C-alpha cells in the first residue's frame, strides 16, 4: 500500500492508541520512568488516521510532534493514562496499548523535595502496583465487538511467553517484539509476531514502525469487518 493512496478501511471508526512511557513521581522534581519514545504508538496513530479513522492518542511523556488530524490527550502517570484510555474507549471500535505503563508507582508522594540527611543511609522506596489498563479494557469491552491490542517485549521462549501473556490479559491481539540477540547473525534485531486469541500468528519482518502499524490495522480491520 503506497502512502499516497491508503485504504480508507477504518473510515467511520474510532480508535484509541496509547503511546510513550508513564512517569511515576516521587516528589515534585523526581520520577520513576522508562525509555519509551512513543514512536510505535505515534506511527499507529498516524497510520490509523491515514486509513480514515478518528484517532485518540493518549500520549505519556512523549516529545514527538502531535500527528495531524489526531486528538492527543497528554498524560503523565499510569493512573492518569488509565483514566484517559477508559474514557476514550467508551465509544471506541479498537484500543491499542502501545504505551510502556509502569507496573509500580511509589507508595507515597512527597509534597516537598526529598532531602539527604547528614550521614544517614537513604530510605528504601516503597512501591505499589499500578492498574493493568490492558487487562481492564479487555475485560470491560465497553462496546460490543471492540478489538483490543496489546504489546509485549519478550526474550527466551518468545512465543510461549507471548501466548501466556495474551491469555492472561484477555486481549484479541498481542504484538510480541523479540528482543535480544539473534542466534543466526549474532546481531541485535527486532522482529515482531502478532499473536491472535484465535490462535493465529502473523510474522512481521524487521522494518519501519509504520509497516508494523499497518499490519496491526490490517488485523484489526479484519476483525471489525
Ligand atoms: N500494560 C497495561 N497496564 C500495565 C502494564 C502493562 O495496560 N500496568 C499493557 C502494556 O501497555 C502492553 C501490555 O500491557 O500493551 C503488556 O505489557 P507488559 O509490561 O509486557 O506486561 P505485564 O503484564 O506488565 O508483564 P511483565 O511482568 O512481563 O512486565
Ligand atoms: Ca510490565
């Protein structure tokens, strides 16, 4: 499919994409975060808009420019991301969770900047679990036939880990990125396999994030039809 003439197979659909990485504050100046750039989620938002969808992009701390024709909802923490995704999902045909959501957040937030105490060892940071947005959205299905997609990076037994995660989350599709060394060439290379709850497996060769995004929307569109 050329970028000049994308299929309008998502016309009339509302899709929600989460992107970026959440930041969990410790105090006014510090947070626990991750290195997600938001690129895959933004590529998903752009390609969905190009295919005719109305797109809500829930963007966690990404510095990328907002894609044209996309409603961007900026969020910071996992709790804020959950609220925005749940709200946008109420009338969504598809929800794609590309964001790196922190599994834990600090149990306490210090209103003032945390200071060192003379000669004292630092206090350990207590953490609590964050809500699992993908599992919640999958269980709720706020609209009949809503398609829910998750992402996972796995090592070791990638497909078995992915299958187990797909079942645990209850989503329709799980995009599994293989991370780590490829045994054939000894170089690091990302490859994705999209696992379907129906048992399907779609291999996506190494390539631009738009290509993976388009494969995801092909699979979503097929399930919406
Ligand atoms: N996810 C989510 N809410 C969380 C954690 C993850 O919605 N609190 C979503 C991510 O956006 C992603 C999918 O779940 O689409 C898989 O994330 P991953 O971190 O691989 O799954 P976890 O269940 O957190 O498993 P792990 O212990 O391997 O981190
Ligand atoms: Ca996790």
